[in-house]
C-alpha cells in the first residue's frame, strides 16, 4: 500500500501497469501535493474496490429427479431455500431434496456453458450425523443435447453435512471448462442410509467465453445516437467480430477489432438496432448472443431548461436577446422558476414584473410576448453556434409545443427555418388555452436542411398577448397527437354556461340555484359566474340522476383565485360527510389537487394530481370509465393523474347536497370563476376532453 506508483502526475486518472487479478480486493490512495515552493503533501483517504470474479453463477436452470418427497422436492436444491446471506444452510428437511436410492438428479441450463465448478451443500438435517442421508458416492455426467453423455473425471466423494445451522458448502467439483447444457448426478450410496439420499443445495458456475455485459444494456431504450458500444470480453478472446444491423436476421460484419468497443458510423432516431460479438481465440470462435437497443426518439433543439439568473443557459439566452429583455427582467431577485412550475417575466405593456404560467410536462417553458399594434409582427430568433444538419439520423419532422391563452388577441403563429417561413394552420392559435403539438414535415418546407443556421418563432396579426413556447425537437417519426373531437350532446346530463344565470341548457331542466352575492365576468366563452369565496355557491338538483350513474364526466372552465381558504371545492356532490364526490384544486392551503368519491359503503376512492391547480384560467375534467376501470383527471386537456374506479357516483345513492363551489365539510368556499360546467353520463375520450378544453 505504501508503494508509490504515480509520482508527480497531473492527470486525474491512473491505469495500473499490469492486469489485475480476478476476484481480488485492491486498496489505493491519492495524496495531493501543493506547487512549489512548499510542496506540501496532503495524505488522502484509503479507497478499495474488488475486481470481477473469474467465474459467474448460473442462475437460469431447472431440475428433475428420479424420485422426490412432496415436502422435499428437487427444486429445493436450486431455489435458495434454507440458505442465509452468509451461505449457511438450515437443518429443516423441507429445505432439502430427499429421494430413494438408487437416485439421480438432473439439471438443465438455459443454454450451453463452459462449466467451472459445482458447489455442494449436502443433506443437513438435525440428525444427519446419525441418519446419514447425504449423498456420498456420486457419478457426474454432462451433455450438450441431453442424449449423449460424458462422464466427468475425478469426481470427489461428497462430504457429509454437519447437521448444524452454521453448515456451509463443503464439496467443490471442478468441471475444468467442459461445455454442457445438461448435468446429471447419479447417487450410488449415501453416508449411512441404504434406502434414501438427500442434497440441500447446489451452485453451478461458468467461465464466460462469450462476450457479456453489453453497454448499452440489452433492450435499452432512449440510447444516444452517438453512443459507442462496449462489452466485457470472453476469457480467451484475442479479438472480436462485431455484427450489427437493424434486422436481427441480416446483421453484417461491421468490424473486426482487438478492442472491446465499437462506434457505429451513424444511427437513426427511434430505431431498434441489433448486435452480436463473436469472440476469436482459444478454443473459439465463441458466437455471441444477439443484443438490441433502441435509440432516442428525438433530438432537442431547445427545451428552455437549466438556466439561472446569474448564468442563463446559452440556448435560452438567445431567445431573451431576441425579445430585447435582459436576464434581470426575466429573473428578478434570482427567481429562476426551477422546480416551481412558474417563472417571473417582464410585461412591457404593464411595465412591471408579472407571474407567468409555464408548466408543460412538469417543466418550464418560455413566455413570448407579442405586440403587433406598432409592427407587422413579433418574432424572436435562435441562432445556432454552428449550422445544424437536419437531414442526418433519419430526421423528417420538426416539432414545436406552444400554448396560447383565452385572454390573448387571436393571431396566427409561424416559424422560419433560416429565411423559409412556415405558417401554423389556425389564425387563432394564440387564443387556444391548451398545449399544442405543431409537427412540421421538413422536406415540404423547401429549406436548406443540411445547414440550418437559425430558427425563428413569430406571431402575425392580432394585437397583444403572451404565448408559451417549449420543447422544440427533431423526430424521425413525430409522436401521434390527440386530435380534438366535439363530444356533442351524447350523454349530456347538464350544461351550465353561466351566461347571466345557472340555468341548465342541456334540455333536462336541472336548473341550478345560486346562493350568496353573485356577479359575472368575462369567461372562456361568454360570461362566467364569479365565486367570491365568502357566500357564493350553486345548488344543483341532480341527486336522482347521480344515483344511476357509473361512467361519468364532470368538466368545466375554472378560474382559480387561490386565496387563503383551505380545501376549496370546484364541485362537491353528496349527502353530508359520509357520501360525496368532489374535486379540490388543492388540498389544504398549498397541497396537491385531488378527486375523491365515497359511496354508502367502502373506503374513499382517491386520485391525486401531481401539483396544486395554479392560479388562473384552466379547464378541469374528471372522467370515470368502468370499461377500463380508470378514473382520470385532465387539466387543460392533458391527463395528469389516474386511478381506479372502486367507487362510482351511483354508490352514493340519492344525494341532496350537490354543489358547485361548496364542500360537504365546513371548508372554505371556492374563490374564482366557473364557466361552461358540464356533466355527462359517459366517460369522454381524451380527444373529446381536448375539444372542451379549447383545442379547435
């Protein structure tokens, strides 16, 4: 340990001069040395590591025997029963195999192995020293096909078990590297018993002659398209033949190398590749197993993550520069929004700092303010440090995620690849309050895709507003977007548009009764009922209808005002504190959103969302689908949480306290606004929920 092997080196890595031994623990220490003139030495801590073993255990195998006892079956010899972490075996006969003499027990592996050793735990009951069931005189044969058998030479006598709970394996059989898929042990005699024999446990090990330990791991997904392939070489390998391709049946020889690594020339996105390493040397060649991995689905152009006030990441900084804002205006007082789902942005119209909602897939996005009252359009450009090749790796599609707001002035969105302009096919894109996936087929744009220097996003027409941009990506095959579908009136039980009243416009005449001080304000469409959080709520006469409902959807546009009130309800249908169905935008005063159903019998069925509902306008929907036994919470057209359907609306029976904005408990009343409140006696599809949320 005191041998100095790397004096005066400046590198932070060290490669031992000689190969290390298998299964050996090594100790090492790094001493740090100051520069001259003091040359002070700071002695480091002692670290250790253990190298890989020479042989590995065979873990995939089956067993059968000439005879066995019901409670002491042959499987007991390979299932670990009776063994503790220290390799000590119990004295319980139920943890062993017991059979009648003459006896044989045969093991079948999942494939052929170069066998190293067999460890044996013999019979070990508490009376073994007097009863002597343990195998003693044993013949071992091995086979590759299960038909032609070869005897193993120099099989030792199996040592007798101690009959104590501290017993460990005390017989080791050397296989010397013979290749086999089958091994049979024929027992001619036990230690004392003339009629019966027994074994407690066996462990086979093998010497890896084939390549193993692939990186990426077999079956790995989301693998980087610039990944290099690595593997652990077989014990006798002198060189390696690499076979590679996208079809396991037509792989071709890609490389022959002395190194145990290979880098493919070019990989495509979203593609499954197959590879095999044949080891050359020794008694080989040893044909390898076919492995596979799947590459990442997309490349990130910009995801607007990982930036701070002091050091904005260069990807995001380019967009800020395009907007003409300084980082301090976007991140005052060091608030970078990381982990909070929101950030602070600068609104040049208001002239002060305003909070901007940024949640998309649990991550932040970029607010893009537009003011087209003084200019023909508003746009911002991201210029790349070096031109990008958008024809490589099978790229076909550019995808941009964006979200508008109902308060925006309707306008159209466009992007430009360098100077090539591509419009979005909706003139009111900025007013859609849902995250939209905009997929652009690149070949159809006519742009020079082999050398892309910049990408621009802009708003054309309209007046002012803010849209949010996130996750600009390149795909070989773009993900399938959910296309909105109008749910119509099929299954519509009640519809409250809140246009000056709480009348039911579904035709079923479930007219609501408004309590408390009321007012109306601009809503998602028309007016919205303003709930003051003090005495305002709506009573709905739907109790009899609810008592018949299984599949259900409750959906509404809601402005959540936050406030200090705890356990506010968007809706709560029930008959007191023992029967209810409700949705809370937040539990307590700062917890997550939740949907709960409790029937006349049974416990609550709870589905919790990932976060609380943020302040502002949102579309909230809850669907109960008995066909898929799934309850789903949707926020702004996106499913955010799901659970079971152990409790259904009908399980509440007839209810007489069916409220919008009020709880069955003495909780706070809802603070905010409600618009377009709907109840269906069926589970709307994701496409129908998106339509209601505003995807048109």
